[in-house]
C-alpha cells in the first residue's frame, strides 16, 4: 500500500501562505469580485464636537453585507484641555477623530507590512509603527477660509511614519522592501492622495439615518 502524503500548510505570521496566494490569484483574475464598498455614520449628540459614530454595512464584489455585530461604535470629541479652552461646560476627555485616524493608519500599515513580509519569507519578530502629524485648527475655527487661491487649505503638516522592526536575518534589501510596502496600505493611500469628495445634505431625522 502506498502511504498518502499529508499536506502541511505553510504558516507565517498566522497566515496560510498557500491560501493567501490562491486568493491573490483569484483577485488578479476577477478584480471586480474583490472590490470593497465601505460605510460609516456619525450622529451628533446634541453637544458641540461630540459624535456617536458607527461603522456600517460593507459591499464586497457587489454584494452588500449588513450585520449588527459589525456596527462598531465610537464616541468622538476632544481632549479635556481643548474642551475647557473652547468654553465647554463640564469638559470631558474623548478620542479626537484625527488621532483615531492616525491609529487606523498605523494598523493598516502593520497589516500590509506583516502580510507582505510573510509572503516574501521575511521572519519578523516585532513591528511597531508610530505616526505623527501637526494640525493647524484655523480652518476648523473659521479663522481662515476653506480655500486660498482656488486651492483647499492644507490643515496638516509633517505627516511622519516611523517603523521599528526586528527579525532574524533582516538585511538592507528586506528593510527597503518593507519601506516600499508602506505605500501599499489602503489608509496611507487615503491619507496621501488627493481625491474628489461628493457632499450631499438631506433633510431628515438624524436618528433615523443612524439607525
């Protein structure tokens, strides 16, 4: 009798490399089947600056998927010291939207770097991504116009991505590869490329829209 060979999956960073490459091949052959549509909502809480935001349904390959379990909730506002300076009664301390966006950028960069490293065979032991930026609130405070000379005012300066990595046998080529991989991050793309946005205002009950 011939012994049947048992398939052993190659796992790196918790990723089944064979399945990952099969999915990538499918995406290359059927690109429309892996297009994502992403949604989120934010309902004002009746107190300036404060918003109750939730993720919404998403669309994958033309199919809209809506699960209550995926309606993650966030309560945005400002730092307590900022609310106090703005004149808030009983200032509180909440996550500020921009810093949460920076955290999302760090997470997205880590996602693409770890997957790319696993696919390439780079043995990462640790990865930390730090993000920093400076924000001038003059536009937000209506101290400066939205546009100058027909161009939107850039409210931010000095967006910096710093990665610290360790791993067995990391060489300069690996470091260069990981550095280039940062630009494959979806959120990095969203942050750094100019894109047109359509703004619509509808009359209606915000509570119904958020439901």
